[in-house]
């Protein structure tokens, strides 16, 4: 089950990358460090009735894009490898890269979505 989930997410990211002309690492960073957090900030800001969190995240990404416009691919490669190192750090508690990736990159975001949806609807 874990390997199937990992494979499906990875294949989806590879497919998106091929369709938009980016690398897997670029799509991975954009999805996990921009799009998913952006969806969270939008929910938080909607509930709090202010745009500050979303605007702050977008400003940070604008700065990254401006500063890294000529080396965005390399920046994403480095950021992806740092993410791999972070996930592998959890190997000391059991599991492996695939297991820890599914927990950190699938299960935790789903739990955050559930909590945020509850927060918004409350």
C-alpha cells in the first residue's frame, strides 16, 4: 500500500513535469513548497478574513523567482536533495525513504487539510 501510494504520487509528479516542461525536482518543489502551502494559507486567510499569510508566502516566492530566475532548476535540485536528506533523517526511527515520504508528503498534508477544512467550516 505504501509503495503503491509513493509510486502513484511520483508518477503523477513526473507526468505533470512532462506536460509543463519542467523537471521532476522543479515540480516537486513547486507542489510541496508553493502550491500545497498556498492552499493552506488561502484557507487560513479566508477564515481569519485577511490576506496576510497568503500575501507573505507569495512575496517570498516572488523573491525566490527573481533571485533564482537564471538558476531556478539548480535551486530546485538543491532544495529537493535537502528535502531527501530531511526525509532520510527519519530513517533512524524506523522505516525507509519510501515509507517516510508517504508519511511526511502524503499523510501529514492530508491531516493538515482535514484540520484546516474543519477550522474553516467551524
